[in-house]
C-alpha cells in the first residue's frame, strides 16, 4: 500500500464517519438549542427536560435515516474489503 492509497483510505473513512454522524449530531444540536431557548423563556431549569427530547429526536432520526446510514457504511466497508491486496 502506498502513501497515496493510505491517505485516500483515511479521507474516505473520515467522510463516511461525517456522513453517518452528521444527521444525529445536527438533530441533537437543534433540539437542544430549542429546548434551551424554551427553558430561558419559561425559566424552568429541569435537567430531564433537555435530555429526554434529545434522546427521542435521535431515536426518530435513527429510525428514519438508519437504512441510509447502514447503506453508506456497507458501501465503505465493501470498497475497503475489495481494495485489500491478495498475496499468494
């Protein structure tokens, strides 16, 4: 394996990780921001008020985008396995 191949593999791995994690992190961030704004407006400082909606939103995103995330990971893994050199 050359340095160029290793760098390309690293680049592909990082992009796959970003593509898989971005929807979950984005939804958790938006839900957390909305709940924080509601807490500031209503002056309710309850810890579970931020935790439970974030978890629920992440679970919904996993159910909706789970097949796409799995397909993305499968494409990356199959490409990785196909590029393993065979020495006989």
